C-alpha cells in the first residue's frame, strides 16, 4: 500500500476535504483518472474531521437532510404542502360549511296560513318593530280586563315613541315574532302562540324592511338573536340592522329609561331614515 498526495487534477476533491488516497502499491500514482474509472471499491475517502466510512442508513439520512423541504428550514413562509392542506379540517370543508350556514328566506306560499294572512294584512315599511306580545295585541286575544289594559298601555307607548321620532308616514311597520299555531282542518286553533324565527325574518324581507327594532329579551330569543346582548344594542343579523331595546313593560315601569332609549334610537335610525 502507498500514499500519494492529490495532484492539481484532484482539486475538486480537495474542496470537499479530501487530502490523500489509500491505494494498492502496484497501482500507479497517476490520479488523472476519474473516480468512476478507478472504481468505487478501490478508493477509500478520508476527509478531515469525518470518519473514513459511513453506514448506508446514516448517509441516506444526511442526504435527505440536505435536500429537505424549504418549509422545514424556513418556517413562517406561509407555504404548506398538499399533505398539510389535506390534513387541515378547515380548508376543503370550510367553503362547503359556509355555504350551508348561509340562511335563505322561506317563500310565503310555504308559510302556515296564519302567517300568510298576517303578511297580507301588514303594510310594507323601512323599519319593522316587534315585541313578544305583538301577536296577541294584533289578534286581540287578551279578553280579560287586565290584558286589555296592558295592551292599551303598550299601544300608547309605541304611539309616543313614533311621534317623538318624527319620521315620515310609512317608515315603520309592525310584524309579530309569534302567532297562534295553525290547527288541522275542522279543529279549533291552538291558543298558544308559537314563534317561528325563519318565517319572521322571511317576512321582514317581504315587507322591504332594512332595519328591525326588537323590544325585550323574550322577543330577541324568539327570533334567534344572540342571547348575550343587553339593550340598547345594535347588530347586523341576516342582512338587516337590528336594534335591541328594553321590553315595553320595563319602559312602562321605569319611565326614566325612556329618554336614553329614545336618544339611542334616534341616532341609530339616522343612517336609514331621512326626515
């Protein structure tokens, strides 16, 4: 065996850390041949700071590390592989879930008869008003003396509010959150009032309204508004501006809340109603 220093032709190997070759003594020290010509089994590389031989598995891992994806070496670039996108639960399914979550109004011909009749009797308006007892007030089912007195008090309160707002005629209309349940043919109608949120919002669209005034938490819950909203409050829901006010009974029992509520409503409706 003999050692021979690399010639100038081996500069490419010197750049990789190769300093000498260990070869049989009967082979000439002419290094002009390429490594492929010399044969991989006859050359043993010895690089500075590295072992003479590497196990195949370790070498494969190191080669894989040198050619790994840029995403692993440079996090935060915002690029993800197809596998990452497939594993993510919010990519492929999000558009479909979003389409399913979009609410669509119901056509009037699919409503119960009581709601269809109510729509025919209601005039269109830019602002829809509603509260829990509105259906009973419209239908006049409170036959006892106390019920009639409460209905008259609510009507007087609403008339005062509309007069203080001073908007042009036809701006406001009233649309109930609940009506008596429909009964099969030949039977008496159920006297219990049932809220139907989808029909309510469908009716808001049919009436051409751009805003909805909801009085009281019970009415807000009946039309599927978020439960954590305290009056006075403004949100956008199903394509409409919605203003949540205290219940009419509260305003009647606590008259000191009337003026702040009216000021809030005047400011809120200014963006929709022109005097």
